[in-house]
């Protein structure tokens, strides 16, 4: 079903875009076969690495696959819009319009240019996004406390050791009090990704680096990864919490495992357990990779939840579909009861569809503000 779903855009392009072109049949067939090959990117990934989530091709080939697969998806969307317009014209005039070849040529060029732009935006080291957020109950001594959130780095053949090193350097330059990593650090097994993820050991903040697993960690032997992260100087909050103290102020950072744990037999997320023993007078910031359970967190009196997972929807317009799969949460701030939820667009994203159009990646710095600070 996964591969069939990703074949549908190619089918639309082959039947509704290529077939009507005034080209020799062998040119049409050659283009259709080439695009069919590109559309099976995820199937080839499965054959070569055993997983659609970790393409183990050389980086230039991963970029090329994303370029042409992205162009197919964008072109299919344009063709559907063109067909809907033609149907509307037919409904008004009882005659289907003749679409000049130049219209399809323009669509093809636009799809290729948009895909090129989209992947260039996806693989760049993101700009710093600075946000101030008021935390109810935050002590004045913690006013101005600065946290950096990294999420969805998906370190892989696309987001390589060089990219990871650049992200670390940019993060460390912020001189933050705390760094939090909200899941999906990797795509691939520990044996394959060990060197690629090694730069994360150099992340530096006054109160350390805290992380929670994302769903992709559960695709690649989560127990081995969770045993490895502490070797990179990261503390894992797997249904646990950590208390930050500065002066007379205290702040609780809690973290839960991912919802994917239920499908692997691993420890499932347990917010009650994560908060057990936390000081009652300290506000709580929750790290939860997926935002869909935000209502549950709000009922536990969480002040701020930080999530990722959605990649912000990646492409403007597609974000509405991604939101539906995540209880309406896809990008930015939301108010959930008395709780604030921030869904990060992601520092990287899954290399299986690495396009960003209108949805920039983030390296996010939060400055916490006390109501009385």
C-alpha cells in the first residue's frame, strides 16, 4: 500500500500530462519510464537498505531521487488542478477546452524549478528562530532562561556528518542555558549512523542536553539507540523529568517516550510517571515528539509542550493534510486549554520526501519569561 500510494502521482502524470503531449510515442514512453523509476524511490530504498526510512544511496543520488520524485508530486497536483478547471469549463460550456502544449511545458518547468528550490531549502542548515514565551509560575530568577530546541534532524545519507557538525556549531554559538532534542535524531541503524551522529556529542549548554525518542528511533532498534545517546552526552527523558534550578527558581523539564512504542513492545509514553516526584510549585515544560496528545498533557497542568514530528507540513498546502493526522497541530504555537503547545517545523526532515516550500526549517531558541520578571 505504501508503494502504491506513491505510484499514484506518477500514474496521473503519465496518463494526463505525458500522453496528451504532441511527441513521438517513443519519447513519451522513455519519459514515462524514467519518471516511473524516480517514483519508486522508496521501493528501491527498501530493497537496498531494508527500510523506506533510511535510503542508503550516495547523497547526490538521494538528492536526485527527491528532486524528481518531488517534481512528479508537484506536477500531478498541477495536472489535477488543470483537469478540475477543464471540468468546470465543460460544465459551463458543454465543451472541453483544448489545452495548448505550451501550458503543459510551463507546468513541467515550474514543477522542476519548485522541486529544486524545495530540496535546496530542506537540506540547508536552518536559520535561528528566536521566540519569547511567557511561562506562568516561572520564578523571576529564571526570567530570561534560554533553551534551544532541535528536532527531526533525521541524520542520514542526506543529513550527513558535515551537516550535523554545522548544526552543532550554530547551536553552540547561541550559548544557551539548555538544549532539548525532541526526537527523530536519526534514520538508520546504530552500526550505519554511528559516525554521522558523532558531532552531537559536542553540543554544549550550561545545563546540558536533554532528549526524548521520536518515532523513527523505534524503526531502528530503539534500545541500542537509547543506550548510545548518553554516550553522546545527552540525557534521555524516557517518562522521566529533570529539575532546573537557578537562584530560588525551579523549572521542571519532563519527557515521554513516543507513541510508536506501542507497536514495538517498548516502554509506552507515561506522563504520570514522568511527572512523579516533580516539585509541585515549579512550572513544567514537556518534551513529546508528537503533538497529537496535547490535550492529555494540558490536563496534567503542563505550562509548555515542545513537539516536532510534523516537519511543519513541509509544503504550504500539504500542511493542512499533515495537520489532520496530528489532531490539527502542524506548525507554530497553539493554545490547548491553559497549556501552550509549540510544534517545531524541524531542523531537518525525513530523507524520503525532502522538500520545503513555504515551510522553513528551524533551529529554535526560546527565551522564557516570568510574569513577574
